[in-house]
């Protein structure tokens, strides 16, 4: 057997449908497109998302509200009550907070919130303090210092 003698088995390959080539071809006149209508016309295309005149999914969904402020600062947040893990009279720095696993990363500035109670006098150094956090640290005998 030679390469030129190879051929697929009978019935494995169909000949291409030649539409619009007269009645004898079986695909004359309407060329298999049915009678009239949008799909029968030449150059027929439907844009993506078109649902046949039904209100499209894109229009049915609500619009996204509001906006994202690109100038906002994201802080690592620590609550005052969590600072009780430090020894009294200790200086609490961002590095110390990371060591105690109270913050995930030192890349963001740290903000101390006023949730919880502080029983020990501490010197806390952070980027920001809420008024209640500052008051609670000072009431415990400590100091709140902004970096």
C-alpha cells in the first residue's frame, strides 16, 4: 500500500453543501434559510447580548452605585482592648504589634480604635488614634503618640 492509495472509509467524509446553486442541488431558491425573516436576509448578524427584542440581561441588572475613593488610606486596625497582652510601662510600636500578631503587615499605617478596656499603662505609638482610644490609653496612665 502506498501513501497515494490511502483514503477514508466510505461514508466517513461528506461533501460540502453548495447552497443556492439551483433546484437540482436540493438547496436552491431559499438556500436552506426558510422563508423571509431576519435570518433569511444577506449580511445577517446579531450583536452579542441581543435577546430577540426582550429586555437584555445587562439592562435588567441594577447599576453599581457609588464610587471608590482612590485617595482613601487603608489602615491596619487594632482595638485598645487587645493591647492588654503587653507588659505594663512597655512602649508599643508597630513592630511590637506585628510580633504579637495584632497586625498582618507593616506596609499599611496603624490605627488604634477605642473598643475594649485597657488596664495597663502603656506608651502606644501608631499612625492614628480615635478620640476614645486616646482617652482610654491616657486614663490607664499611658501615652498615645502619633508617628
